[in-house]
C-alpha cells in the first residue's frame, strides 16, 4: 500500500499567528473578499482531486491585481505559504491548500478587458473561464482554441498554471502555443508584464517558463491569448471498433500518415456507457471502442480528409462509421465527451490519470493499463485525447473504502510509471500537482530536478508559492 | 465524494437520502460556471459546489445551522441551473431542500428575518389575504423609499416596490367548477389556480381556459385546491408545505376518480416543479405516497400539455418574441423546446436571449429576501433580453413576469396568452401597438 502523499508540515510560526494574519489580510481587501470563518474555509479544502484535503488558513478573493500584489507582499514578508486557485477544477490537486496557507482565489477577476480583432487577441483577467473567451468572440467568428473538457468552468489562469490541453489541441496546440502575454505578480508583490500581442517577444522566453509552472513562479492576473478564426465547417465523425487495440492502431496510422484532424478522441465501452447516460449523444453501444474524429474546413476539404481516414479505419477493422448530421448532434457528441469525468460520478468515484505515450505504444499501454487495474481488483474507463497520445484512464473505486482507495492510488502510480517506461511522460495537461509529485524521480534524474528547482528559486527564493507541489519533498534545497 | 455519516445518522431517511446525493458529487466544479450567484459574487461559498460542501459538513457533524452556513444557503436561488449542468446527476434540489428544513429546525434567525418570513408565509399562499395586502401596498407605495432607508424595514420597502400599480379584481377563472369543451371534446384536465398568480395576473388562466376549451378540452377548477406549497417549501417550512401538498393531492385525487384527468395543467412553472415533486415530498407518508405520485405524474406545464394537442401551424406574424425560459421551466422541469416550438408554430419569430440559463433573480420570494443580488441579476437579464430587440417577452412563470416587468419597457406576457391570441383569442392587454 502506498503512503498517503505528504504535504509540507505546517509552519507553527504561521499557525500561531492566524488571528493576526486574518486581521491584516482583511485590512488589505475590500469587504466580502476574505473567507476566514472556520465553516467557510472547509469548502476550499480540495479541488477535483478529492482524495486529498487540507483546510487552509484563510481564503483571499481579491478584485484587482494590486490587491493580489498586496497579499503576496504581505505573505512573503511573513513567510506565509500561498496557494493560487482558479475554479478549483484541478485533477492533480494543484489547488489543494495546506493548513498554513493563504489561498488566493482569482474568481472575482472575471472580466474580459480587451478584444483586438486586428491583432486577433483577447486580453482577459485570470478568473475568466476558458469557455467565456470563446463565447465572447463567437458571434464575430473567432474562438480560443485550447479546450480542456472542464472549459465551461476552468479559468484561463488555471489553464496557464497547468499548460492545459484539450480535444482540439491536436491541431491548434496547447495553452503555451496560444498564450501571448501575461501580467504576473511575483512572490514579493512585484508586478511584471511578460510577452505582448505577438507570437514571439524580445528577451528570454519567460512566458514559456511561466506557462505550466503550477503557480510556483508567480500569480497570473491577466492574460493575452491568441484568437483563431472559426473554420468554414466542422464535423465530428464516430468510428466504432470491436477492440481497443484496433482503435489504438488506427490512431497511430492516421497520425503516422501525416493526417492531422482537429481532434481524435478515444472512448472505451465503459466510457461510452457513462457519457451516453448523461448526454444522450447517440454513441454506438455495440462497440468496444470509439474514436471521435473531427475534421474541419470547407466541405471538399472535410470530405477529402474523411475519405483518407475512412480508408485507414477500414484497415483496422472499423465496424461502425457515423457522421454527425446536424450542429445539434455535433454539440451532443462533444458534450458527452467533455462531461466524461464528471459523468463517471454516476457510477463510482474515480481518479483520473494523465500520462502521455508515443502513439506507437498506445495499444500496448492500453492493454497493460487494463491488466494493472484488474490486478488491483478495480475497474477502468478510458476516455482520452488519442491523437496526442494523452491517456486518461479513469480508475473507478469507492472513496468511502480506504483499502479500495489505496489500491486505486497504487494502480495509478503503476500506470504512470508504465507511461514513462513506454517513452512518454507523467502528465500531458493536468499538471504534476500533488498527485504525481513523488513520481517525478521516475521521470527525471535528481540533477534534472535540481536544475528546475534552481530556476524556481530564482522566482521564489523562499518557496512560499504553492510549495507542497511538483517537486518531491526529499532532495529539495535546504531552506 | 467521501462521506463519514454514522450508521445511526443514516437511519434517518432524510440523512440517508442526502448521503446518497453527496456520494454522487465528484467535485468537478462544472456547476460553479452556470450558478447565478457564483457568477455574480465570485465566491465558491456562493456556488453549488461550495453549498454542497457546507451542507455536507453541517449534516455529517450533526450540527445546528449557524450564521455562516445560513448566509450562503439563503443566497441560493434554487434555480437549479446546476442540476442541468451537473454531469454526475447530483440531486441538488433535494439536498438543499433538506438543508433548508434543517436550518428552519435548528437556527433562530434575527427578529427582522423572522418577521419578514412569517409575513410572507402567512400572506402569499392565500389569495384573499394577498389581494388585501396588494391593496394596502398600493396605498403604501409612496412610503417605499422611506422604508428602504430604515435597515429594519428595508425589506418591506422592497415589497412595496414590487407590488404592481394596479390589481385586477377577483377573476372568474378561479371559480371552482367545470368549463366544458367548446368544440368536440378530446380531453379533460384540471387547472391549478394557485395563489399569487390569480391576484397579480388573472389573465393568464383566463387565456388558458379560453384556449383549452376552444381546442376541445374540458377544464376543471377543482374545489378546494390552492397554493402548491412551493413558497413555504423553499423557506424550509416543510410541515406547512406538506399541508398544502396533501390538500391538493386530495382534491385532484377526487377529480381523477370523478371522470378521470388527462393532466393537471399548471401555468406557473415554479408551481409545476413543486407539484411534480409531490410524489417525493410525500414518499414517507404511507397514506399519501401513492396518491401523490399519481398526481405528480399527471402534472404538466401548460406548454407541455399543449404540445400533445398538435396545434395547427399558422402564417408567420410580424411579431418577434424574446423567450425567457424560467429556471423552474428549463432546470426544474427540463422543459426547453416545447414553449418555443409552440410560439414558432403560432407564427411568432422567437429569439433566444444570451445567457438564457441564468436566473432573472425572481425565484419565489428571493427578490424580497435578497434584493441586492436579485437586482443585479435582473439588470443582467434585462440587458440580454433587450439586446434581442424583440417586440414582446414571453415566459411561463408569474415570478419572472413580475420581476422582469419592473426592469424593462418591453411588454412581457405569459406564453399561453400569446398562444390564445394566435389561435383565435383576444389580443392581450399591453401590446395593442403590435400587429
């Protein structure tokens, strides 16, 4: 049985001064922007990685960048840990507090500041949801491309923290490929601007460094992102197979041939059943595995690409092919796919893996994943971004049964190690957070981590920013 | 999510039900995005996920409600947008119902709150008292501004503001008895007259009776029916709500036994959500469980029932309608298409306002009890509706009508009033300028 993942021990000096800290924070914030009552703090104890929980010291909900800066300046002066939080949808526990931490929630920073069609950019506050950006520019024919399944709720700030991906990133790239600039508050309250409105900016690519830094290098309060013109048309097509291996090898050949559809999503039978129960999208129920392949462009472009894909699928034993016939049907197909994790709650608790593997290894890793989970006496549902090789086995378990929970965690660890051993990595888009922190030494040598921590220390010398996450507790530089 | 109730706690069927609801939540956070109070206030404690957590913590620890918890539960509109969004199927409605009952049983509100709630619970469900109060309110309207400046009396000032400038006299539509079909009879329904609606806008049920009888439907107003109980139910006054529910179940059971009913037609979607829940509310009452389930199964929103009658498609009119879907319609009863399809078939051009999933802030007595949040939501709703540049607003709930009417000059009508007009009835009041 694995040990529970440890958080840093709380600093007694901070806990002892709780009342003073709360009083000071309330001076720095407008009324209604600080949560400090014990009852009110409990709902902030976790995010979407619910196996781990810590009630924080206080939750600050600033309304401006200046207030974020004032809180950070205060916390760094008194060595108080800080945990940033967007919508709290992290699947790796990136927003789980520690008991001596001040959570800085960006949910009140929810305004779209500027839409600049001439430069095809939008500048938004960090608490704006991913989907809000696309909705704000949709009527003018644009969208923001990275689309995590939680895009309805997750914030752009959180997306930057985790360098989030999504179904449509196969063609358009992940957050880092669509992020042009940020306003960043450093640990001591200094406010800096990185990047701008162009794809490249002069100087060191600090923007690239910040994207995916999991709230450890600073807190993003504003972001400028790239807008993309909507395609002429888009069509999701369902390809059903009688085995996961066939579906996996089909994906490998599509990508290997050099065809890049907008999205290739994979669902196995348990996932299909879960998603259909919520979305009623009309997924085929008589198949063992399903690919949702979306093509876009003009009718002729879509037809041409589809013809190539259908030919490939035919060589891999495809048993059902169905094109969506209407915008409504397409929306339902995506609604089902994007609700997969939450909809799993209908049948069980789950932990969601996020390993990424080379496509040539997809079928092998799928098979081994099934074996690992079965060996632990659990069930698995697979629903993931196949085109990117970004796998999301959902390990189903009963969180009220501690032994079941421990087995699920152990199975998860084995699956992630399997991904690394297959030439992949621990996380495709959900981030390391607390969940994968202690597996980092399976991915990196200590010398690699030392180098990353040296960079980290340049931004946060005293390790107050989300300090329990990402880097294993052992092997850290002495404080 | 993980729960830690003891076996003794789970012996209480209400706790057992809440535990089952909580176990379905996986804390994904999707619900926050479509919650009107989270979108307005930006604090997770004012979101479904935050409230679910507060309720779980309170119930698990068997603790009396306290000010912190009550503040955030009270801010919930019960719009149920979260239940439309939730992929896991968390039954938030029955969880928050349980929490409200727990609050009512274990928390002593400040005097002012108790007073306001007692007045609302004693007046609104009773048409005769409510009509009297409306008359008094019209006389008192000039005092609204002054009252709102006195913290203790502010809520009463808000009530005066909401009272319409004129009230209709008691309507014949509330008189018990049968209205025979005017064409060949093809159905028989009971029509809920309810409580506040016939006082505020009797024209809605008058239009319903005209339309249905013209379509060959016998309409009965059953003697003894009254308020569905929703208003007090949402205040956690469960016993009072169950008294209303049992009375209506008895009345409609008699109507079912006496000639059968194809439906119990409801023209206020807020009431519809509650009547459709009678089966659940009375599930533990052996004398009523079965009868209540039968009544709930027959309960239909008027548009839901009309959709079964195959109304003829009419020539297009040059009238555009912004359809505002009441929360109790789209989230409570999951009726989304029927009203719009009926309006389109009747020749209206239907427009969907942006952010249609967000509540207008009416929410039963919410606009009285939470006036600030309610006003913010009203302004947002009106802005989205006015952006459609429609001639008329249509909706299916009296609460929304009252709320939105105080924020815009665009006339707002019940969907059935427009349908009655289109299918041969008189033109509704207030839209004489339209062709």
